[in-house]
C-alpha cells in the first residue's frame, strides 16, 4: 500500500463520520461538487469536504464556492489532504 492509499482510507473514514454527524443533526449539504456540514452552535465539524476530482472542479466552481463562503452560506473551511490539494492548484 502506498501513502496515497493509506491517506485515502483515513480520509474516507473521516468523511463518513462527518456525513453521519451531518445526517443525524440535519445539517449536511450535498451538492454535485462537494459536501458541507453547517452546524450553527458549534465550530466542529463545520467545514466543506468531499470535493469532486480536479477534472470536475474547475476554477469557476472554486470561485462559486468562494462566493458562497463570503456570503456566509457555507463554512469558511475546506478540508483537503496534502496530495489532493496539490491536484487542485490552478
């Protein structure tokens, strides 16, 4: 197993937990491009996660995401692993 596979297993487990929390609290937002958990009374795990692959998440999609964050519609934190963040560099 290489480091990226280990990384993916850990991230999948974490994202599954956040989805569970979001579903149970009724605060999970699921779109084609990402998921977000938006808890009003907590700082955790208020974040955007599970972004689509770089081939599907264009620079335009990131700009839309940024606009929604600035408008307060989405949390101001996007969770990416180091290897995935490298893939999103524009």
